C-alpha cells in the first residue's frame, strides 16, 4: 500500500505534504514532492485529494495482491471523481460529497 | 541542536483529532480561555478520521435509551466497564450528532426526516470530510491556536500536578516548553505494537491509525498516572489484506459470515454474539482447518455493488482498488475476512487512562478524552466528541484556580540537554526501525499476536516482559541525525512503554474474559466471582504496579480517593 508521486506533474504547491497524517511527504530543493519511505503510507488518500494536478497515484503493494492498477482522484464541483486505471482501462466512480452513503 | 521556545496557554490540548478538536470547540465556545492544540500532523486530516468514516456508530434511534446502550456495552464487554462513563457519553450521543450535522456533516434521512439506522446504533453518513469539517470549525475561533507538526513527548509535572508539556517541532530545530493551567490528552490509541497483518512493504496498511503510537498513554505511564484495562486489547475483524472495515458489507448488504465450505459458522460458537466472539469464531474456524472465512457477498446486484464502492471510497479506498485490481468484485466473489493485530484503543475497548466521572486522570491538571481514555468501550466517533466536551468543561473549571508555572534556569538547562540527547549521543548499533521490528516480533510471539492465534500464557508473557525491558534499555541509547529520526525514536520508546503495561495487565488477569482479546491458556474460563473487576496499574520506579478496583455502577459519581 502506498503512493507514487510523478514529479513531472508536481507544481510544488506543498498541499499533500501539509495534509499527510503521518507527515510522510517532503519537498526537494525544487519544491517537488517525494515520499522518502513509501512503506510508511497508511493509504488514507488524503494527499491525492489535495493534489489538483493528478500527480499522486495510489497503488496496492504486491504483498496486498496489487497487480498494477492505481487510483487517482479529482475534487471538482462538489464531487470526488475517483478513477481506477488497470491495463489502460479506466473505471470512473463519482461520489457526491453532499450525499450520505446508502450503506 | 534544538533551541527552546516557551509558550503559555490556559487550556492545552495534546492531539487535534476527533476528541481534541471537539474539546477545543467546547472550550472556545463556552469561555474566554486561550486554547492551544498541539498536533503532530495537521488537524485537517490527522488521526483516525483521515480517510473518512462511514457511519456514526453510537447513536440512539427511537426505542434506544442511554440505559439500553449501557446494557448493550456491558453485555458486549462482559461486565467490566465503567458504567458511569458509558452512561454519561450515551446521554450526549444524539446532541453531539446534531452538532456535527450543523457543522456540515451529511447524514442519511428517510422521508420523515429521521436518520436512517444501520444495525442498532449506527447512522449512515458521508463521513469522507468529517475531519476537514471539524478542522475548519476550529479555525473560526480566535481563541484557539493550533500548532501543527509538533510532537508532544512528556508532561511537565510539579508535585505530581501536570502543568504543561514538552514537545519538539517536526519542521524546524525547535523544542517547545508549553505551560498550561490545564492539559487535555487526546492522542488516540496505540497501533503498531504487534507485528501487523502486512509486515513488509504495506506494513502501515493496518486498521487503526499507524501514526497514533500510544504517545499519550506512554506520557501518562511515565508520569505515574493510573491506567486501566490494558489487557482488553482490540482485535478487529477486517477485510483481508486491505484491513478495511467489514460492518458496511455485513450490515449494508446483509452479508453473513461463512467458512471455506460455505457454512455459516457463528451459531457454533454460541453464547451471546459479542464483538469478540465474532472475531474468535473466525480464528477458531481457521484453526480447525475450515477457513478461510468470508462475508458472503456473491450474487449481490450491480446497484448494491456500486453503493458499496461509494461507501468504501468514503472511508477505505484501498478496498475498492483491491476489488477492481483483482477483478474479484464483491458481486463475483465473497470477501475474505481476517483478524487484525491487537491494538490498544479506548474507544473500542476499555484500555486507557483511569479517570473520575469528570474525565480527570489521577494526575491533577490532566484530563483525557477519546481513544486515550479508558473504562468505556464502544465510544466511537460520537462518544469521542461527547467525551471531548466533558473533558473540556472539567478542564476549564479546574483551570480557573490555577496559576501558570515556569521552569527555573537550572531546570531549563536540564530540559535542553534532555531534548537534545538523541542528537548528542554517539552512533548506536540499533536504530528505531530495528527496535520496532524486534518489539513487534516479541509481542507477536510471546504476548498473543496474530502468529499465536492471540492466545497468551504466563510463561510466554514472562519472556515478553523480559525482552521488552531489554529493548527499552537499548532504546535509551539510540542516536538521531534529523527530526524524522528523532520522531521515530520517540514513537518506538512510547510503544515500548505501552507494551510493558499491556503485558503486566495480561499477566494480572487470571481468567479469560474476552475471547481473543484476552484469552489466557492457563485460565481458560471466565471467573465472575473473582474477576468482575478492573485491572489497573501505576508505573513507579521502573515497575508496573497492579491495582484492582471494584466495578463503578451507573448512578455513582466516581472520584479518585487513593
Ligand atoms: C479506520 C477507522 C475507521 C473507523 N470507523 C468508524 C466509524 O465508521 N464510525 C465510528 O463511529 N467510529 C469509527 N472509528 C472509531 C473512531 O474514528 C475513533 O474512535 C475516534 O476517531 C478516535 O478519536 P480520538 O480523538 O481519540 O483519536 P484521533 O482522532 O485519532 O486523534 C488523535 C490525534 O492525536 C495526534 N497525536 C498522537 N500523538 C501525538 C503526539 N505525541 N503529539 C501531538 N499529537 C499527537 C494524532 O495525530 C491525532 O490527530 C474508526 C476508527 C478507525 C481507525
Ligand atoms: S495516502 Fe495518506 S498516509 Fe499515504 S502518503 Fe498520502 S496522505 Fe500520507
Ligand atoms: S499536492 Fe500535487 S502538486 Fe502539490 S506538492 Fe503535492 S504532488 Fe506536487
């Protein structure tokens, strides 16, 4: 379980670094975000939700059965738009923040 | 070299999580007091609520009362609960829930405007943003100040009275000496004591927040505060690998628990179907070679599956990724379930600080709320909020008669040395990571972890006690190069103190009260005549001294007397 940060998409805003409940994300001298110890990630997805540039991918370690899929999310117009990518196929799930869960 | 920074406040809150934020809001709303929250992460998403939660698990719908909730908790926890504490929280569940709704939380309602109930005491919400909501409410008060990215390490005590805390920044070379008229500890529980389900790359993919390292407990233990119920560990029944909650599937689509042969097995482990029994039955099926166990979801509708996806994205997104990555969606394949490593969590079980009815600890000036406070299982989010409120009001009342304290120059010099000790010490052979690994191995093998089916016995516990003490000895010599290393050392030392107390409590309770949570092979039966009481402890001169206390009943107002 961890995240992967694509530094070519990172603008260095630092929001992911601020929000991580484990303080796991740092910024290098160019202000680009990186995670020095990927094994310490809890998988809460807080950092992904902050990143407006889709620079953070969330994946399952192979010890959890990960097989290459990853998750990204965009916070737009009152909804969280989750996208799961597997082998080039995208599954899109929209969750309205103003709606309570049915379950 | 860390340089000192001195702060003073009226009410100091350690940990800006669920209980801490609510305590701050209560203090700010009801008084002019200066409130300071000191938080190791950032209150926007710190603690248990980071990913979101998907229900409020303690609500009293029509037909339920504080009395009926107390009865439910008493049954589920086999009688060893602080009835005064459970009752006082239950009286406030619905009020704090309405307050959360006013802060912006979305709660599912039926056509008549009643909250929709799941199971007996849960209501359905969109809890993805519950922590940002609390944090933005905190930001609206000018008399609340928040210090993010500052880790608290110890209380400052004067004649056993808590008058402040020591802390260090995780961003700059600064240590803090913070004086306060009253302190509220709201640091949550302790994860990472035992070898976790995923011990390798995904070592932090656990159920409880891995960044809640038992700091508040450890600070209290070191300062000599009385602790209770550490033998009642919490072991959760969770989705395999992702360690995501199961209640949403079980109650949402009414999935039953089946074993590897497709048989419903809970009925075989009769008695009352308590939370520990559901876990224990699953462990037992596996031990009998009838595993793995599952939640039977095969055959649910496409629409049900979509709703499950949404619910899990709002609290445990890894579960949805796991379903879609493996192609084994819940509609197509049952969801495998497993027991987690044991946690110490006062909001689910009874372990934590021993408090009076006002939530004052045995150290004057120190109050406690949420998962850090003991005696009161099944608080969940509403109970943590209600307890934050009670603790805040008690702390305010106490603070009115208090003067701020300060260190003398000599004391300040000693603190400077102490806070810099890990930087000044020479390189040691062992670092925090190795120590953590060793601790988790010891706890797993000798103190009833996953590896031994949670079973404990006196001989192994004695080995665990010795080995944890040895580690603690080595840990005092660890060296840090930078702030993240300093934090890691502090966290593992805190966990070791908690382990010490967990072991001592498990040694002390000579019966089996909670299958799995506390299952003693030497004393396999529940023994009400002798053991319907609390196991408490105080740490004195390097030793955990055990104290037994009688059950506190509902109508009693409990005050500390000895
Ligand atoms: C994954 C998960 C799902 C849950 N789901 C539900 C649910 O659906 N419904 C429900 O009702 N309950 C649920 N619970 C239970 C509930 O969330 C917790 O009981 C509650 O949030 C605990 O509140 P707390 O204030 O005690 O701890 P937290 O909210 O975790 O706060 C503790 C805070 O202290 C900080 N801290 C720790 N150590 C230090 C230190 N040394 N210095 C400074 N700060 C420190 C932490 O960073 C954190 O912010 C869930 C719990 C978990 C873990
Ligand atoms: S998923 Fe959560 S724990 Fe992991 S890096 Fe992002 S914010 Fe931190
Ligand atoms: S939030 Fe995104 S853009 Fe901002 S620092 Fe993090 S990765 Fe970079």
